[in-house]
C-alpha cells in the first residue's frame, strides 16, 4: 500500500482516537518510523485529537470529588453486606451491555468530532491553496495581456516603419540641444504623422514639447508630444497634408497657437 493510500485509509485517525488494538497500534508506529510522510500525518492526526479534546474539556467542580468518594464508600459498604449470590442479578449482563454501548457511543461521537476538526483544517488549507492558485492565474493572465499588447504595438510600429508610403524625416538637435533627436514618419497621401521621440531633454514642470510642420515659412500645429517610457510604440500626431520641414519647440502644457522660436529643440527638412 502506498503512503497516500495508507494515510487516506483513516487508520491514523483511529490510532489518535485510541480505537486500535495493540497489534494495530504497533503496526502504525512501525509504518510511521519508516516513512516521514506517514509520521507527519500521524502527528497531525494526534494534534487534531488533542485540539478537539482541549476544545470540549471542562474543569469539574471542586465538590464533585467529595461526592464521588462518598458514593463509592457507600456502594462498597452495601456490597460487603450482600450475599455473593445476590451479586449475580439477572439484569447485570444487560446493564453491562448498556454501559458498553454508551461508552462506544461516546467514543464514536468523540472520534466523529475529531474527524470533523481534522477535515475542516484540511478544507481550510485547500481553500488557501486554491486562492493562491487563482491569484497566480489572474497575475499570469494580466501579464499575458500586457505581453500581447506590447506585441501588437511592435507589429504596428514595424508596419509603419516598413511601409514605403511613409517618409522618414530625421529631426536633429539645434542650439544648445545638439544631442537631441526625433524621428517623424509622414505619409503625405494619407496625411498621417507618427513620431519616435528618440532623445529629447527632460522638461521642467509646466512645460511640454509641441510638434510643428513648416510650409512656406508658416508653422502648422502638429500636436503635443507625450514622453513615456514605452519605447516600442510610435505616437500618432495630427494630420498634416503638406510640409517642407518639421520642428519641435518647448511650450506650456497644452501647447501654444504659435511656436516659441527661441525654444526650438530639434528640426529637420523633408527629403533631406
């Protein structure tokens, strides 16, 4: 018999409840000595028995001992006065049977209570493990959803980059921002504009980058730039039908109607 089958047979609980013969108890102890798994289950069953006994234990009243001792003394005196033949009453065997059945009923009730506590503890442990598994599954599902979203963004970015109808305009740093850079992907036929803010300096609070399309010396608002840590996604800007160049300036959050020329950070010509 495998350890799992032996543990599930209920013999360990009978051992803890005192419901085994001496030979059966010795066999359980031998199995426990040979198997750490059975030893652990036996200790757990004994602990459950002790917990149940402690749960329903009651401290007897102090006068109960005196009452019992007096009653035993009276019964002993009565027994000494009776003839030997009178001890063998016809109903004595029945009374002994009733007492045995009563004792067996109490033992069965106690054993049932111990099993209830034991299996309730097991049920609680199973509930906790199930809750842990469900939490892990929710976390895994969330991670898979995020991974799927990033993959979709990568595919969209790759499709734009590889589309021959999109023209790449490289915006380079000017003035004191020579290290700055930004890429514009522009489809004139669809008027679609996407940007990749490759390297733009961090701005102070209350400031934001704004993209401009330049046509015949006139600036056209192309939208506000959102700087995020997401590097695989291109940001879609406003539609631009015609442009000769693109530039980025620093404006108040929300943008300006006209560019602040002294804050131009990057600029690039179409077709260069």
